[in-house]
């Protein structure tokens, strides 16, 4: 190759492959994650009360105060049973079941409104063109 005063064109191509999930899959996962966190908080609360965990511990206090928001609608359903410092909170088990059913219902609604469940693969081709002028 000689530099005889002609323009040299350098072309490169790049292919980017992305897998895009439909919005209903993303929304369904988000709903399941949020309700999963709520259910785990309530389950931890149930176990702590059952085992008689000390309410003076900062972590136990955090779990109790955070889960109290989600337990409020279920507090008066059943009387709590106390045995030697342990508390059997049956309403916590009911709350876990109800939140699981709510999550399932929301996900079913999302899937019913937007029925496609496949991921799409999108390929994008980029072409770069660099023009260099040879000096005479």
C-alpha cells in the first residue's frame, strides 16, 4: 500500500446484542420482590416473638417497627397466645398468606393485561467511518 494522495477509508462494524425483557416480566419480578421482602419481615417477626427475642436489641426493634406497618390490618384477627415469654402470633401467619395471595393476584393481573411472555433479542449494528487524508 502506498500513500499516493488518495483518501483511505477505514470502516469498522460493531454488533451489539441485547436481550430485552418485556415490561410485564420486569413488573412481575418487582411485585414479587416487594411482597417477598414484606413476607420475610413478617416471618422474622413471627420467629422472634415465638422464640421470645429481646425487644431491647436494635435489630429486633427494627424488625418489629418495620413489620408493624404491614401487620396493622391483621392485629385484631386473633388473640396472641403467650407462654413463658414466647408469643404465638397467628395473625402473622395469616398476614403472610394474604400478602402472598395479593402478590399472586397482582402478577396474574399484569400477565392478563399483557399476555406475551417471551424475551426479545435486539441486534444493533454500528458502523464507524474514519476518513484520513494522506499527505502529498
